[in-house]
């Protein structure tokens, strides 16, 4: 039977289409909590593109469900996830210590700050200890490791806020992609990209890229102390595992820097301009999307605000309620305003809750931020919320509580899109004044809308960019050609200390030789004249 020419062309095109759409195999080791919310967006998009995704989770995971139609789940029966009650107790204790510092003396506030940092160090040391134990659990499970080898994964996608996925990729000899903003050794840029401390602020300093001399001193000291503390938290946990399974010759510090691609959850609308690297791909706001219609009852409440508009308040998924005295002050401040308020709050009903305020256990944050009647976003300063506010152009009144939240809000504040209220000095009058400033000073909305226009003006969507580079690594079996050799250099070589020392030695030798020659010539001349005179 002879096939028509057109049919052969059609079959060929169909075969090519099927071949090009054939998915790869992706092994994912995420970090639990809000980091999983980010990772899940990428996992869902990879599934939609036809890729086969396997997600490894500790058996006590908080956010990562045990079953999903979008990916295969491998549960490891070992501690290492985010146990909800324990983590909530830790955050509550952190907040309690901060509030104890209200109206305290200068030295007392320093003491409370030390207490907070000590608890953070203890908590994260415990997390990394659990993760190192989880790594051993996985590596020692022969059946599990054999199944991973037989699956022949094309790429490992992991969050380098923990070390398990990185070591697993090395063990399986599979290309590695990071979904990253933080690593086990601090903010990602500080590890992989040149970071002059003269204009690159260290994490948690709340500095900008324009620093005075005292601020630069603070920045250098914060960097030195911060990096030392991070190494003390993580190195004792992971180094023994690296040495046991990869040999004593493996450099621990560079081991976690060899990812093929770093998908960075930020961009230069959010970050201050700084040096970067070829294998850093910016996907800030990749989880943002156009708003959808609100549920009917919520839409009715929002519309009832009239021209005054709506204030949206949420402190993220980890903080459902605050101490009652703070809650009462928040409710009293809201009650003074003509705006309607949608407040995610799960505690005891405040006694002075105004008729303009609706409290809910859950709210569609993205859809509310994208609603034309939303005027201000009251938020804790998590990365997701800040980027969604930028995407929709909504000014922020920040109540930073933990971790990177003050730093995130300080970046938006520096660009004129946010105000911050210290929870330790909080009362209804301070909060109401901040709300009124954000509501009635048009510069805040204008600045956020400008940031929104800048963020949206891109050649492709951040999520599409992220998926493209994951698929790029699959197609080319890595992206080592984009890696700088600096990750394998010692600091002496990186900063050319050896070259400088050698050149100084040569210069000193030349100077010494010249001085010696001059002295010798002078002595010869002096002795000759003396002999002649005699």
C-alpha cells in the first residue's frame, strides 16, 4: 500500500509533536511550610507540561500532602518536616519575647534581641540536624535508592534552604536545579555572586544600596557575624554526612554551590541592583496571576465599601492570631476608618470590632489584592505577599514579625510603596496613622503601581521562564557551561591574595635591590674619595 505524500507529512509532523511533548522525569525535594507553596506552583506547571514528577516528603510533613493526582509521593518515615504544633509554639514564643521588649530600656531590648536570636539558632540547628538524619535514612535505604537509580531522573529540583536534595542529586549523579532565595548558608546571592558590601546590604540589616559610613561598618560586621553563625548552624550537621558518603576530600562549602541553574525567587523590581551570574534565573512573582471573581458574599461586602474601598489584612499562613491586647488595638484602629476591612483572623473576637470589619478564617489573597476596590494591604512581609502586592500595585502597611520579613518590607519602603509599624511599639493611634498615610497619600499607590508596571513588562512570564530553564537542563543534561570557576576557588585565590603577595614580594625585592645598589655605590664612591684625599 502506497501512502499519499500528504499523509506521510502529517504522520511525520505528528511524530515530531509527540516526541517534543514527551515529558522528562523530575525528582523534587522541597522545604516544607510556605516554601512548599512556591514549589507546588512549579510542580503543577511541570505536570501540565507533561513531565513526570516525584516529590519526596518526610512522614511528618505539615504542608505537603501524602497523595496528589499531579505527582508521585515518596514518604520517608523519618522526622524532618514542619510539625505544626511545635512550629506554631516556636513562633508564638518569638512574638512573646518581642512584645516583652515594649517600653524596655536600651540594654533590656538588646537582651530580648539576643534571646530571639538564640531561639532562632536553636530552632534551625534542630531543623538541619533532622534533615541530616533524613539524608542518612534515605541513603541507607537500599530499596529506595535503587528505585531512584532505576527511575533515571533527568533533573533534581530542590530548595537549598536544606541540604537533602543537593546531596541526593550528587549521589544519583543527576543535574541539579535550585528553587532558591535562601540557602543553608544564607541569602543565595552572597554565596554565588560577587557581593561588594559597600552597596550590597546583608540580610536582616534593613539597609539599602545607599549606605553611610556607619551603615557600611554595620553591614560588614553583620555579614561577618551572620555568615559565621550560619556556618555554625549548618556545618556540624551536614559535613559528617558529606564526608561519610562522598569522601573526606569533598569540599563542604562548594558542595552546595554546584547547581546547574539557580531559579531565584526575586527580581530587580524587588531587589536592589547588584552583580549576578549566568546561571541565576530571576523568576520573582512567578506565583502571581490575574485575580479571579470573589465569592458572592465577599464580593457583596467589598462592593458595600463604596468609594472608600477596602483594606485587606493577613499575617500569612503561620500566624492566625496575635496576643489579645494587640488584636484589640488593631480592631480599634480599623473601627476609626470609613473603609471596609477584610481581616484573616482566627482568634477570640475583639470586643471593639467595628461594623466595617469582616474577620475570616481564610481569604483569597491574590483575588482581593487584584480587586479594584482594594486600597491597602496590611501584611507581615512574607515574600509571597510582598510580590503579590507589587504585581497588583497595592501599597503595604507592614507588621513584620519574623525572619526575613523586616528586610522584605524595608526594600519596598525604600521605593516609597510601604510603611512599617513595629509590633513592639504598637498601639491603635500609630497603626491608624500609618493606615491613613497609605490611604490618603497618593504617592504610595503611585509608587506601587509603577513597580507593578515594571514587574509586568517582561518578554515572558516568570513561571514560563522557570519551566524553560528546568527543561533546558533536562535537554542538555545540565548547564555546567554557565557555572563560574569561582565556586571551587579558595578565598585566597578568589581575591588574588596570592598574586598580590607575589607582586608585593617582587616589588619589595626590587626596591631592596635598588636601595642596596645605591648604598653600595655611595659607599664605593665615599671610600674612593677618602683614599684619594689621604
